[in-house]
C-alpha cells in the first residue's frame, strides 16, 4: 500500500507532463507498473518513470528432472527509431556451443498474428517477420512459446552459469532476448563471441511467473511479488524486476541463506551447507562492498542483491542484474580472492547493470572499471596494502603483455583479442587507464566523474566517447590525447 501511495504521489506531481505510460486510457493506474515498485528501494521508485521501457511478461514451468523448462513470453516493444521495422530480432543465447544446452521457439505471433521466422549464426538469433510494417513510434506485441534445456554437472566443459550442479540450477539467458537496434547500424545481428560476456541487451521491465516443485528455492533478478502453493503441491512465484538489462533465474536445493539489510537493500548470500562460516563471511563482504560503492558511485536502486556460491569452475564470478555468482572453490581459500571477486562482481551492478555498454564490442568499459573498482573498494575499507597489491597485479599483467608484443587499443573488440590477450587488455590495461585518468584529473574531479557518469548514464547504453565526455565535464579539461593513446590506439603509454 505504501508503494502504491508513493506511485500516486509521483504521478500527480508530474501531472503537467504527458503520462500515458503509467495511467491507462480510463484513468486507472497501470497495474504492471505498480507491481514493479516491489523491486525498487522506496526512495528510488521514481526511476520507474524515467522511460517507457519495453516490457517482458513470462510464465515459466521448471522441470528439474530434465533439467528443462518451458514457457510463454510476451514482449511489448516500441519502435524508437526513425526507420520502419519489417523484422524483429531476438537473441537465443543458449544455442551458442559454450552454453551446452538448447533454446527453441515453438510458436511466434506479432500483434496476435502467427508469423514466420528465420535464424542466423547457429540458431543464436531468430528474426520474426512482421505481418505489417512497424512504423517509427508504433508499438508491437510479440508473443512466443519456447522450450529450453540446460546441461548438468558440465561446468568443466561449458558455461557454468547455464548448468545444474552442486545444488544450483543456474538458468541464465534462458529466454528470447530482444536484440538492440543501434542507430545508423540497424539490428545487432552479430555472431556471438565467447570471449568475455555474451549478453548485449537494453533496459526493460520484467514480470515473470515461475512454476516449480516446492523443494526448490527460486532466486531471480528483482524481487518476489507474489507466492502461493498449488493444489498439486507445486509453487507459483511471481517476480518483478524494476528496470534491468536482463532477467536471471536460478533454482537452489540444499543451500542455506544469510541476509542483512544495507542502505535499504536486502543482501542475501546463498552458500553450500558444508561450511558453517561461508554465509556470514560472504554476506559481510557483499554488504561492505555494496555500502562502499553506494558512497562512491551513487545509490544502488533495487530492493535486493543476491550472491550465490555456484560451480562455475572455468571462471571466478559472473554478474547478472541483482544477482552475482561466485565460484564455489573460492570459499575455501585463505587469501583475499573471495573478497576481491565479490567486490568486482558487485561493482558490475553499476558498470553493466546501471551504465550499460556493448560487452561484445567495448568490453573495457565495464570490465576495466569493475577491475579498477577492486582498488577503490580496498581504499574505501582502509586496506591500502591490498589496494596497492591489486594495482601491482594489473601492472605486472599489462607489462608482460607489452613485452610479448600483444598490446592493443582498449576499444579493440573481444573477437580480435585472441592468443590470451583479452584479460590483459580489457581487465589490466582497462584498470590502468582509469588509474591514469584519476592521476591526470585529480581526486576531486575523478570522484565527480564517477558520480556524474552514473547519474547521467544510468539505464542507458554508452560508448567510449560518452565516457570521455563525462570525464571532461568533471575535470573541465580536454582529455582527447589521453583517450586516444589508451583507447583508440596502442601508443606506448606510461604504466602508472
């Protein structure tokens, strides 16, 4: 009720502006948008009014015995371009070989009319042919049914975030995800490169109902809005996301949870039950990181943030909106790698989550800044020796890259960073660029840059020139030469 009152206040205080998005034609409040307030901190409900984002509504049935799932998805989208659409494209990420599973669209309609489709790049893209041209400014409602399956115990050979193992059924990117339309370029129909992060998507609102056996605990992006048990002893849980880049879903069995409230956000850590201290340790790290980044970057706007101990095996961590996955073996180590990894992945809630970028084209924008956030984290919790150690590690990695002649501009797409160059360029050189920027413009301007960057770019997709503009505004100076030497070219820059 309190959230509905807050939403009403927002609507009426902005009544002088057009508000077709949250008020229906008969003057009633939009129930879809009201439900979304569950996912937001009360002081950030106004964020829901920023844009008339596309909307996903899904009904999913989970069958852990497969493991497989089926569902129906409805996407309400608007043509925000100046060109007509005759085809609408969606990514089918699980069909990439690295996922080791499958996602099949079994039927498709646009505005209630069955439509033909075609696929590209090993069925990782599906194009739906519109029955009528979708003009600029027009809306379309796309409905699809689909089935998907994930592998089991496959983290040593496939992408661990799409896998059932060690009590975690992680079902990342399980549904058709609307491709971005890039002005001047068209639909993003590039083949998926497995180097780095897979998903490139725009902000949308999600309303997802999941049916599953009652002995599985559901964890998703956003927050649970409704829950009930059916007559046949299955659970029906409805989740809403707030404005997010994608929707993550997991089902857990045998894990225990520990939670704490941080600045109005519930932080929950899910850990395997064989380590009695893992939950407290991991939730304490997550809480500390969230509070530190709230102070440094600007407030995390959502009601929940969840950390899951999972069998990732081939990588240390993976970020999704409101959820981060951490490799299970890190919980048994005595060094700071667990802490560093959790801090890195939580910083991605800003660098990827709030401020979006093309992970398949300019991965340094989020990974470089998330890597540098490791240093900022240790500085903010007053562990300067570890902050210096993180910086020295990035220096060593980048120095070795240059010694073997492997340097490349930060703007190099991941597809061009073969032979072990992806991590040294994107993570190490990326972090060192932000350290150089900080030294060049000074502490006050760097802090201003971080805050301004989040404020102006939240819920958007940015590119390198947008970051340059934000930095130049913060320092009231010109940074084109520095940007060119690090980002555009592979000049022999000084290692800071």
